[in-house]
């Protein structure tokens, strides 16, 4: 009876032990698999985390550029040649204002002088006419005074004296006006020098850059070239225009003064010696004083 009762327990224990071993092995394999997956996930996540900071700067927006006024940009881009052009422009403005004040009809052909001088001649007050012309600082007054100062030498000498003074006064004004033509020629040349400098700067950037330069790297040289060209033309164009206007105006005033002076002095050509002697005798002494 004992043997029949104890023998069946062995297979049950073996089966239970095998089941327990299989369960333990399964748990071990599951633990290894789970640990291996976590390590692989950690290895994959690490590069991703490392790449995230590197990608951040690429995605970051560029820093805003400080806005600069157009005037400051033009001054900085113009450089040394732009400074020279600015100085030339100041000289041009001062010269134009000076010529405008001098080249007026009242300074060349004052109507009061013509009227009073003619009244003196009508009243045969030649000495008074000479003093009137001498006291007047206009172009016509200097011409008439020079002519009457030489009446004692003859009418031809008087006309020659008027011509000399007229030519001298005209030449002095032509020299002043001629400076405007000089400025009109110099200003574009200074602008051209600035243009060449700007192009050299841009090509230097292209030559020294290992890669294709960006447009903003070439902007400095190009802006220098364009601004200096613009400034040179802005100064040269008014200078040339005012030169032509002043030259034509001077020629017109000089021609009108010559007609009026010849008409007034023509009376002495037909006047008698008795009428012309007082003026001719007094004029040289007054001129010597």
C-alpha cells in the first residue's frame, strides 16, 4: 500500500519543477529583452538630443540690422572723394552768389547815371559830367570817366581809353565766371575717381573671397561708386548751367554799355574846342589827384 501511494508523486514534482524553470527562463529572457530595448532607445535618443542644439542655431532668426539714415549712409559711402566734392560744391555756391550780386543791371548800366550825365552834357557842364562819371562805381561810370580823362589827347584816344577800361572790367568778370566752368569739369572727374575706387573695392572682395560673396559684401564698393558719381554730376550740372547764363548776361550788359557810352561820348566829337577844353583841361588834373 505504501509503494502504490508514494510512486505517483515523482512525475508531478518533476513536471512542476520543469514548469518553474521555464517560467524563470521566460522571465529572464523578458528582462534581457526589455533592458536591451531600453539601451538601444537610449543610444538613439542621445544623438537626437545632441543634434537638437546644433539644429537650433540654424532655425534661429537672424539678428535685426540697425536702420541707418540715408544721409549717414551717403556720407560713409562717399569717402574721401565725396568730401572733396562737397568742398567744391561749397565753393560753387559761394561763387554763384558773389556773381549774382555783381552781375546786375544796376552795376553795369544804372539809369540814374545815364539820365544825369546826359543832363550835364545838355547844359554844357562837362566838368560836372566828368565828376559824376568818376564818382560812380558802375561799369558805365568807369568807362565814361576813362574816356573823358583822355579827351585832351583827342577823341580817338578817348575811345581807346574807354575800350581798355571796358576790356579790363570784362576780363575780370569773365575770370570769375570761368571758375564755374572749371568746377563743372573737376566735379565729374572727382566722381569718376570715386567710381573707380568703389569698383576696385568690390572686385577685391570677389578676388579674396573663397566662395561666392554675398550681395551685402559687395554693397560697400558699389554704393561708393554710385554715390560719388551722383554727387559729381549734381555739382557739375548747376555749375555748367550758371556759367552759360552768366556769360551770356555779361556779354549783353557789356554790349549795352558800349552802345550807351559811344552815344554819350559821341557828342564830344562834334563839339567845338571851346566846349571841350574845360573838361579836357580839368580831367587830367583830377585823374592825377
